């Protein structure tokens, strides 16, 4: 009986000391297009949280050019090899930039969300926005897609992943779309603000 009690206490201790895995499901922004991968915001998030004493490990599921259609299979792949407790879902920008049907994009995002919820993974939804030249109605629908998912599934959400970065030349690489290293630092700080309460 005494041995069982010791084992139980050890298990509790290990559980409390376990590393929290955080999976990022995203596109070129998450992958760190145009810069070294270890300078991309997910790795900066890990480094900054560790500096604060958080025992975390980031799993970077960012793929350049990815749309919402590829997110479910990617999350499934991570679930087979790891046990993430938190997911940052940062997809949708490429759907919008390609003018895809937003009803399908929303459905794709919802399937990813539901898969994560089934595994009791906490979800942080990363909102994105489109430039105005995509048409007032489409831009409005795109932005509201994230809000609808947030409200329906009662999610924590980053209103805009590129807050204080989008449109600022000094924080983006030459294409004017993807953030540079300094831009990723800003994004990491934005993400941490919304992520920390989930840890």
C-alpha cells in the first residue's frame, strides 16, 4: 500500500512538472518565410516564455502557402507524435488572398477546432485581415469569419496577428507582406499577451 502511495505521489509530481507543448498551425507567417526559422515568432514565443520560467515546447506547424484546407491533416500528424495542450490556429490569410469561398474556409477552420476540442486542447485563434482592394463585402465577411468562430466555440482570440506590423515597411521584408525578424518579435509579444492566460 505504501509503495502504491509513493508511486501515486510521483505521478502527480511528474504531471505538474510536465512540459507544456504548444502547437502552431499556420502558413508562411508561422513558418517564418524570408527569415531563419529560429527567428520566426513561434520560436521567439518559446524563448520568451522559458525566460519567464514557463516549461514549454513549441511545435511549429507552419507551411508557406498553406490554406485552411491543409490544417486538419497537419494537426492530426502532430497528434500522432505529440501531446499538445494548447493550439494556436493561424490560418486563413491565403484563402482570402486567393479569393476562395469563405464558407468553405470557415468549415475547414471549424473542423480543425473541433478536432482540437475532442483532445481537450486549449485553442487560441489568430485573426487575420485583408487589404481593402479585395472588395468591401469580401473583406468584411473575411474578418467576421474569425469572430463567428470565436463566439460559436467560445475561443480565446488574437484579433489581428499582424497588429503593429502590417503595412510598416521597417518591420517587413522586401515583398512588403511577410514580417522580418523585428516584425516577428512584435508578433511574438502579441501572441504571448493572449497565450499566457491559457498556460
